[in-house]
């Protein structure tokens, strides 16, 4: 049995009908103040049991008016997983005091 033939035009037509959640972020207003989120590269710092994790180069949408941060779909989950992993590494390496730095850019 031969595989079905996929024509480039059909693939292009399917792609046109998909909604892009990222473009939706550009059109939506901030849920906190009604301002406009702008795509930015940010840094965030997390602290747990005396260990500080600082991550820079994070792509996010930041409200130009109030600073509320929005991530692309799945972005917050991936960031949380990375932070948990870095805290686990710091504890395993006995770095109970100090700062762990990660740069995503």
C-alpha cells in the first residue's frame, strides 16, 4: 500500500485556518489594567530556602502600563520546570547560600 500524496496547497490551506494564540496576545488587553502587552525579553529571580535562582533571556509579553507578565502557551510551565530543576541542582550540589544564574538568550 502506498502512502497518500500530500499536496503543498492542501498543507498551506490547513495552516491558514489555524488560529495563532500568540497573535491573540498582541490584540488582547491586559487583564489587570487594560493596557497593551508588548513582546519583551525579561529576567526573573526566584528564592527558596536561601538559594536564589536568576534567569535572564525569558521571552514574554509585558503590559506597557502596569508591568503584568504574560507567557506564550506552555511558557510558564516550562519556566517553572526549569526553576524546579535548578533548585534541585543547587540543593544537590550543597549550594544552600548564594545565587544560581541561567541565561536563556
